[in-house]
């Protein structure tokens, strides 16, 4: 189980990826906050802009990192073939 969690935060080269750590941390925090607030009153809730900022940070860390990895491989392959 510990090996699984250590592999989640590693990139394809085996190095620790801070993007993955921040993205997963933001995603877990956002989900737990929204779940906890579903049982509370309307007056006790986080700021809407704060929720949107955490969601954008999670998207940026995970989504854009994945896109960079996908499109970065194409550029590397083109450079190796030249």
C-alpha cells in the first residue's frame, strides 16, 4: 500500500512530482470540504471564490501537467528523429 502512494506522486522518470502532490492535495481538500458542507447550514460555508480557486489550482496542477506530458512527448520524438 505504501508503494502505491509513493508511485502516485512520481513522474514517468521516477522523480517526485510537486504538480501531482499539489493537484491531489487540492482535489482531496476540495472534495472533503464540499462533502462536509453538504451537512451544514447555508450560513456556514466557504467563500465561493475560494472554492473556485482551489478547483482551478487542482485543474492546473493535474490537467495542464497531463497535457504538457502528452504534447511534450511529441516534441521530444520530433527532435530525436531530426
